C-alpha cells in the first residue's frame, strides 16, 4: 500500500480521492439483485449480511446495452460508452464491411481509472475471468516496476511478468486453470484477489467474473446459491483484511424462453430481409463474443444498418409492432438516451422485453448447446444491479441516481475514511 501519496487523481474529468486503504470494486457478472436476496434468505451469505448491516446498500443502473464489455469498460473508466467507445462485444465497421470483436485496446477512446492511478504512483491489480477483457482493462499499464498486475483466470497459466506483471498466476495461486464454462473461473478470480491483497497490497483492485452460472440458473436455484455461498467466503476474507469494497454488477439476467422452455427469439434479420430484400440490411448483435455456448449470441439489444433508400421511419414502425419488441429508436435517439458513440451503432436500435431476445436469422444461431432454458440480458429489464459498499457513506445514501460505473468513485471514498 502506497501511503506516501495523498493527491487526488483525475480520470476522464472526474476526481478520485487517494485511498488510505485498498479500494476494491467487484463486478459480479450477470448479478440480478435477486441472486443475492435469495442466497441471503437461504442463510448462505453471512459475510454479505454483515456488510449490508454496517455499510451502504443501493441499487444502480448498468449502461445500455446491458452487456459485459460496455459495462466493464464503463466501470473501468467511470464513464458511459459515448466517452470510452466500447458499446458492445462486437462491432460492424461500415467502411470495411467487416464485423469484428471490440477486444483490442485500439477501440478504447478513454483511459482507465487503473491507468490514472498507476500514472499517479499507485499499485494496481486487475483480475478478470475471461481473457476477452484483459487487454482493454490493462491498457496503459506497465509491468516493469512491480506496481501493476493484470491477468485473466482463463489464461492464467501463460501470463508473464513482462505482459501481466506476474509469471504463471495459476502456479502462483496453486489452482489449475478452470474450465471456461464453469463457476470455477469466477472462483479463481476471487481467490486471486485475496492472495493479491495479502501479498501485493494494491491501492486499487478490480475483480470481474463470468456469468456462466447466471445464464443457466435462476435466483434461488441450488447451483446459483452455491455460487454466491462460495463468493461470500472470499468476500469475508477481503473484508477482514481491511479493504474498502464496492460490490456491483455489469448487468442483470432474465429468463428468455417460452412456457415449454424453448428460446423466445425475434429474428430481426429475417424480418428485414422480408421487408427490404435479402441482406439489404444488416443486423448486429453486440452480445456476440467467443463464448456463445451459454447464450447462443442471443440478447435483448440489437442494432441494424439499413440501406440508404430505406424508409427508416416505416421500418421502425413495423419493427415496433412486432410482439416482444419494447423499444425501437433511431441512432440519434439512442445516442441521446443511452450515451452511445454514434459512429459505432446502426441506423436503428431495437430492444426486446423481459422474456424475449433478438436474433439475426434463424439458421445462423446454433442453440444445440443450450442445456437449460435460455437466460440472457442486454435490454432495459436487465439494467438493475446491486451496489453495496462495506462502509457507511452518507453522500452515497443521498445520491439521487446511481450507475454501476460509480463503483470506483465510491470505493476510493470509502477507502479514504479513517
């Protein structure tokens, strides 16, 4: 812990106080608030119960689309996507006609809080479950002076001192690399966070998990409760070590299936092909990433690029009339309402309801791997997430609105308390 510096740190025009204890933000991927409520009611989260009693408890809103990459980068930068540029997991480049993953730091338009504190002299640690976020979260960090560590559980056995600040984190932790589709991937993150807090003593640390469990199991189901019981044990250790902790989520999770358990999908590309001609328009699903087994690339937010001669108002009217579509807006309204970068979304944005998802064409989605009724996210109904601080903060209690990307703003405030 670097106690010699007391200056504030400004990142993206927002001032952060210097923490006097380790400041930790934990992003529980896919954590609908009901997951915590159900696990507490079952007596499985005594540490969280204690923290809620002594600390500050709120709910917050994620950014829209309520997907992993936009929200993790909002938490990491303290700002919405219009500032940092990451508005999905997936991007269509209209100039090249290519669809690409937004995992490369070249797509990031703002520095992270981690870089800001690192540049100010702090020690920083970042552990993510999936490697898709690691390069973005670690952008701007250097690993040659023992003040920064950034690695993923997924690639923990191949990380190096030069690239990640640590050699073979799997061996260091004494845990094998978990299967990517498992609760163990998130447990690795928590275990690493505890050991880093003990041995590395970061000023600022970010722990972010995977939503594999939440995609498969509803709140209160045994497997979901088992996950949060496991998390609670590591949370107890982090709290006992004196860290200031903010627990939040990148998005919630809702059932997206019919009564018979089959996915309830609106195939937007098929509709646009019918109305405008085959492939005249292009639907992009920003939920798309390399890990589609548990959601089939189906989420509640989609954007569409229309041909120049299309009647945009007519297409929006038709799409809004489709059962299960709850909102259709043009690019300009999406930019205004959801603070999205205008050059990285299509001509229209579509959002589906609590129990529906949006697909492209039916033949393009392989749903054979879905062994449980589909649960997913991306829309307005998955925007509510927990926001829990393990210390009492009166200004947080009085704050009229709260976003998940306020996590580090309040974490460092809590860490500055005597």
